[in-house]
C-alpha cells in the first residue's frame, strides 16, 4: 500500500474522480452534515468566542516559548523515567522507533491512532524491517485492512459505509457479513484483543504534551489508546514538536474545544495522561516509555511569523467538516496525509510546493474553516500567502516555502506585467479599452480550465469612457440655451 | 540523536520571530461556574447518562446491597476489586459464598494476563471525584487498583462520593493541587463506557474497553 494513492500533483484528477463517484459524495455529505450540526449543538451553551480566543492564546503562548518548553518537557519526562528522542525527519523518527523495537527483540507492534505516524509512513517502514504493525483504532484498522489511507484525520474510515465495511471484514477476517454495527464492532474487538495481549510494543500519538508536569495526554473514545499505552511492555509515543503546551491548566480549555469541534462531544470517553513508566510497586503499565519528538518541516514553518500560525493546529478536523470542497470530494482526492483546509496549509511545508502546488488554489476562500477553527487559524490568509509563494508573487516579501515559484510561468508573468503597464498609463488604458471593444467579436469561446465551469465575460460594445463621453455631450446639448 | 536535538532547538531559537506577540490567556470562560452541590450532581448525572453511563444514587451506608443487586442483573460471576481500600474491605466483610466470587489484582499483569482478559466479568474501583461539566470520573490508578481494572473487564463499577463532584476539570486541578503534588504514572478522566462511531457514524459501545460503566453515587 502506497501512502500517496494518486500522484500528488494530480489533485485535479483525484477531485474529478471523487466528484463522479456518487457513493463517495453521499458518504461524505451525510457524515459532514451530521458533524456540523453536532458541533453547533455542543457549543450551544458556551460563550464560544472567548473560548476560542483563549484556545488561540494558549497555543500562541506555547509557540512563543517552543524551544524552552521542549527542553522543559524533556527534562521533566527524563526525571520521571521516560526516554526522549529527537528526529529531524520522518525517516529519522522511523529509524529511532525501529531501533527501540529491535533492541527489545520486538516482532509485533500495536498502534493507537497517530497522524504523525501516518505522515512518516511508519507502518511500511516497520514492516520492511520485519516488524508487524497493526492499527487498533477501529477506523484505522478498517483502513489498514482495505490497504487504504485515512480519508479524515478524526474518522479515518468515513468514506466507507456499513455495507462496504461488512464486506471488507468478511473478506479479510472471516467475520459473517452483517449490517449490525454492534456485531461488526464486537468481532473487531475480539480480534484486536488477541493482538493486544501479545504485542511487544505499543505506539501512540499525543494530543497535548504538558511541559510543566512532563505529561503526555491522549484523547480517545474506544479505549484502544489506553490498551496501547498500558498493556505492551514498551510504549512509544510519537508527536510533532508543536504539540507541547506550557501548563496543566491549559488542558481544560483546549480539551473543551477539541472534542466539541471534532465530533460535537462534550468530552471523549477517555482522557489519558501518561507521565512515567510502571513504578516498582505497580502491577501494570509499560516498563519502558519513550517519546519521539518529530520536526519534519515544522521548525521551518516556525521561521515565519505569519506561517507559524499553522502550528497552532490541534487537529480537530472541524475545518474539513465545514469545507465546501472537502465535503464534496472527500479526503482521498487530496492525495496527502492531512486533507482539507489544514492539509492545504500544512502539506506544502511537509512535502514542498512542487508536490502540492494545486492545494492552496483548491479553495474558494469562503472562510468557513477560519470561522470554525477552535484556535482561530486564519486559514484563508495562509492559503493566499501560499498561492503567492507558489508563483513568487510577492515582490516585498521573499518566498521561503520549499519549492516556491514552482507555478511561476512566463506567460502569466507577461500578462500581469502588461496589465500593470496599461493600468498605470491613462492613454494606454484608453487605447487598450477601445481595441478590446472593437475586437470583441474575436474573443475565444474557450479559455482552458477557466471556462470549464465558467462562461467567459465578453467585452461590451463601448467602453465606460466612451459611454461617459456620449452622455456628457448629450447633457451639454440639452443644457445649451435655445436661441 | 543529540545532533538532531541541537539542530532542531537551534533552528527554533534562531528562527523565532523577534516580536512574538502573545495575547493574554483569559480563563474566565472556563471558570465562571457557580453550581451548587445539587446542580453539580444533576449535571454530572445528565452528562454521563447522555453517553450511556449509569448512575445509581445511594445512601453512603447502603451501596453494598445495591451493588449485589446490580451484579445479579448483569449476570456477573466474579468481581475484581481492591485489597486494601476501606470500601473494598467493608464489602469483603459482608460477602458470602452464594455471591459472585471476589478477585484481586495480586500479581503483575504478565502473570495473569489471559485470565484478566478472558475471565474477569467486572471490576469495582474507587475514584478521586467527578466533573459536572463533562460527566467525568477522575481516576489515579495505583498498585492496589491498577489501570487495567477500569479498562479490560466488560463492566466497570465506580464508587463516587457525591460531595467530590467538582464543576470543571480546571477546578479539580486547582482544588486537588495536581501540579504541586505531581502527577502519578497514569491519570485518567473516564466519561462513559468505551465507544466508537467509526462504522458510518453509528454509535457502538464496548469496542475496546468496558461495555457498561456503572457509577454508585454515594450520598
Ligand atoms: S486548522 Fe483549526 S479547524 Fe483545522 S484541524 Fe487544525 S485546529 Fe482544527
């Protein structure tokens, strides 16, 4: 299974294919409508604006002191017996995890949900090293059985309906075909329980890492995260460096925002706080706990005061649920680990603009994402910035995202420089206006992709200047005193 | 690895925008809760019941008969509970042979994993309080009530003192001075039985953890 099921730059092709698939469209439409109304209901008795302000302030405060907080987190965790590792790239992180597994002679790994591990394609890496990696979140498990990738960061199997899942479980695990969701869930529970009992290592993500106390917080409903972090003898948590927060008190507002924004729940079933490995007198829990801090492009985002807003994200997925583009094409069309608005502002940094050049433009800039984002990330503004970077279109600010200027084309540049010249000179402007009205009959009917879903406007028969001149002349005649 | 650490920290330090403006963190919005005890109890109950948790309000000295009745209702054959905590001791003293057998988590997990996963019907644990706003139970598993007690058996009973229901998690952190006393190996908020909506957004309970969470609310 390849993480990028379609070549990255063919967002167009992916989107077209999804639009032509009524099943995909139905599944997403239904799911997203449900999520939107649940979110609205969950915030009904809250003062949402001050809460979002607080969420944004907490994330910004953490980012302002990011290097210091990472050091504090590391020092506290080490004091408590947790080993901390740093990785500059996803591959480095994979190697660290593989080495920990191999040092323990581990043959099998059970995984809780972690988008960072998706981002670095950890499962393939481990499998290549002869270590079985099994997803245990029900959605991730389904996606893994189907040899697909998650189509949503919170609900990985949202693109499938019960029929498809029943068929899949039947083919891959021998479960009797059924429409009874309870039955399907129970059968997955049974299969995964066996794996939990025998897995050598548990790998999880992290939702918040609290620097003040050295605590890794995990948010989940199923309990697979708790099993992953409690049953195997070794727990490896992996997270992006931006997930750190300063204080334990920062947790309450962020958690309130996260679960309500994500699925409209007032809280998830489990909020799991891990601060240390099993102590001498304790009877369960892993004897070894590791934290792998992954940079993978994040410190580059951090260099720019506008772009670093991207790092506030708490991965709730609300921006996807409310995005008119995501709702219609689903997550796979993007061809990237993180789809939807957050994917559009994050993936160009992780993969470079060469591979993601279509993403910043795949937006109507309607602003729904920024309106719901619990930490108030100005997503449309970041999209505009990335669009400029893609064509090196900001003469005042040098581009800095990897692969910038990839969409810069002499033809487009020529058009805009002519446009600028004309608009800066009144005589040239009039001349060009007259010329266009005269040549209006010669306008092409088709103009590439632009006219695929739009009609080309036709220049009027007379320019505004001409119309005004005529009008002036008429009023003058009318006002002239009759002799 | 140390090289990676140094490189990352250096990039962050050098690249940090010079005038990083940080707005004030105003916590008022999560703190203005002036609920009476009765309001807190009601909210707690309503929230946890909305996600399939069960609450039984019982007099403090009458919970054992209620538990016995519930064990029978759920056809439970054995119950895992603490060895040393006072309520568990009280229960053991009142127990008799016709009732479900009582188990305790005496050995490390590795010594009885199979049994714990496949043969234990239910567990009873204490907790450090509840949270009204979210309908949550606060657990700090320890040597006497290890963490898998609240996760592996299909039914989880919890004893909760009504007067220990706080308004918010934020209040818990301050009143119980978590930061000052330091966090345990593992701390938990539990808000209902295990659940998933990963199959076409249909809710199903008991996916990896307990199918039933039953709170005995002691008043
Ligand atoms: S960008 Fe905002 S809305 Fe989107 S996932 Fe991140 S926090 Fe949620």
